[in-house]
């Protein structure tokens, strides 16, 4: 890429730092609107945390594995005159997840209410089924109640939300504002296994059920409305969005390290790369952890705009294995959770910055629930929650022991066991995503006000905007994509539409070498 000269053309240029899903969603919209878009990505491919690792069976997801709220992506593609189904094949997973306990019990949750209710009745009895029905209705009310005023609102404010709740008093009671998620679940279910199961959703945003507000029960409703896998792996989605943005004129430069965001007089001038190259731009969108700005990792000029993020506690991290092997043991679904007996000691340890030897483990069997037979050598991603501090982490052999010995107690074994190259630790995440402190979800979601303490798309520096899972509306693939929508709308001067998700919508490597262009567009068979 040639260096643009400082000219009037630079005023219309948008530089996007980071090709995570938030930056990509914004890049696609901005390129379609006719803006000159330059995406600078420090790694060799798009996706950010939606990454993959190589294996003998092909690329293995090493980041998010669950796609919910697919209507967010249907709307993204429709906004540029495209159909999501023309570019990627989504495979619906009727079994949302399969859950295992040390006592030998097992519970499947499904994408239809009737099947899930019957599954819970068979698992824990009629009373448990009725309790689930009440809990699920509460989660639906909360999700639908806070969709427009919070998730789809580009800049939610506490006074506005208070007024909204005053006009909808039933929401306040269902929020249980002075309770944690664990408190709510303990009062909702007699069977502690069900409280443990639904408490797991706190980890979707990097939190503990004992510390996130009861409001987080709404996450269950997002998953209950549908879970999809993507043919080829979830890492394909950012590749497809990047290719489409490029086809609309977007420029992608990989292995590009941004050293500084340049701003003078409270206004953006452009960015400076690590090699000294200056790229002038009237607009810069930072798609990374806001803590990088707060700590001065991108220069001193932007530290004040995310000062709260610099001192706020961090959300959880993870130990992630991504590998190919043959599996022996219980029948797996696409998404599986192997619970420890008592969840609290693990979350207590995480709060202290420690791990325990028998964690709850999530296992994604990528090749299950896909068209065609399951191959003998399958691709797996295994996730154990871990504290974010990158300087105080267990050695690789302990990560291996606590993961695979724990699964062996459920009679689940793998041949061959993966090597160290298949493991990503919090320390490695901190290297991959600078200034994140190893956290995968940005600021901690603990406390009732956490949702209002994230930075939003607009900043106090003219021309500087934010997107990504560390900004509003928060962690998760759909939420990061919504942050990109908010940022694009702010850049273009258009108010983001605040309307509920369509009722028909479904909820759901290290930088090396020289810069290279993104691959061209690629369409798979429709779903």
C-alpha cells in the first residue's frame, strides 16, 4: 500500500485499527457508503479473537464457537445489499448443548421450548420443569425489555434507563436488582445442577455467577432462540466479511503494527506505524481493547478517553486447546459442558487469580452436528476458565493435566493428546492482544453498573471512535458486531436505528512477513 499524502482526500479516509468483528462490521458499512477505508491488522489474517489454529484435520476454531443472534449478521449483510446465506452456510444445532456431571447424569437443552421442558422433566422431574418454565419466561422478558434501550442503543444512559424502568415497573421486579445471578438461580431451582448450568452463562461475558447481576439471566434467552455453527468453522465469518468489504473498495493491510494514534488540538490527524510510516486520516476507528488506549499503548494523546477502563477490574480469560484427534467416550454433541461437582470453589479461585485442578470444561466437537458423517480424526476446542493475569499462570503441563485428566474422569479420552502448540494461555492472549492483560472480554461485568461503564463508539477526540467487545454493548460476537454498527453510524452521522431484533431473527497467527491483500470474495452453498 502506498502512503497517502496529507491532503483533502485524507479528511474522508477512515483508518480502522484491528480487523476483529467490530472493525469488520464497521468497515463493510463504511466501504458500502463510499468512504475510503483502510484496515490495519497486526496479525496475518482478519478475525481478532475469532481465530483458528492449524491441525492435521484442517483449521480448528480457537476462539468463539457459538453463533447466536444471527439476525445481527443478516442485517449487516442486508445493509450492503447482500444476503448472508449467499456467502456462508449456517448449520442450525437443534441440541444447544449437552451437559455432563460427575455423578453420571446428563442433560441436553434444545432449540424448542417443548423439547427442553421435556428433557428437564426427564432429568429432574415435573417441579424442575415448571421452575425452568418460569425462569425462561423471566429471561425472555428481560431480553426483550432491554434489547432496544440498552443493546441497540448506541449510548445508553442510566437516567434514561431509570425512566424506562419506571414506565415498565414489571421489569424491575424481574431484574432482581439487588441479587446476583447465583442468588436468582438458587431461588429459582430446587435442583442445584440446574442452577449450576444456567449460572455458566455468566462466563459468556467473562464473569462469575456469584458476582454478575441477576439481569444476566437474559443471556439464556439469546441462546434459547438458536445456536448455529458455520460450515468450515466460525473463523470463516470474519474472512468472508473482510473479503466482501474489500470487494467494495476497502483496503486491508496485515502485519501492520500501529504505534500511535496522532491527534492534535483534540482532533485526529491519522496514525503512525511501528516502522515510522504516517497514514493521514480524518477518522480513526480503534477496534481493540480500550485498555490499550488508557495505558498509553497507542500514544499519550488518547489516554483520557478510556481512563476508567485503565483502572477497572478485568474479566476472565481462558486456557484454550485447539487440535485434531480421535475421541473415545460418551457421545458428544457439537457443544458440550463437563461440570465439576460444586461450582463455587472454582469461581472463588478465579477471583483470587488462581486455577483449580478439576475445572468445569467446555468441549466443542467441531465436526459433530455437521452435514455428512463424522470423520475419525475430529477437530476439538476445549476451554477452561482462567484468571486474566498473564504474569502468574500455571505451566503448560499443568494446563494439560487439569484438562485431560478431568475429562478422563468422564471416560472421555483423545488420541493423540495435543502438544503445546495447540494451547493458548492468558499470557499468550496478552501477547496476541496487547494491553488486554490476558482478558478475553474487556472490563469485568461484575456489578449492576458494569453495563454503563464501558466506553461507547464516540469519544471526546474529534474523529476518534471505538468498536469491539470491550466497548458498548459488550462481549460476544453479535454484541461486537453491533458495536461496529454503532461506530459506522456515528462516523457517517446517522443515528443507529433502535428497534428490537426481528421476531423472525434467530438468536442465538502471529504477525510475520510483509503486508498482503485480503483474499477475494468467496461464496459457499446457501443454507
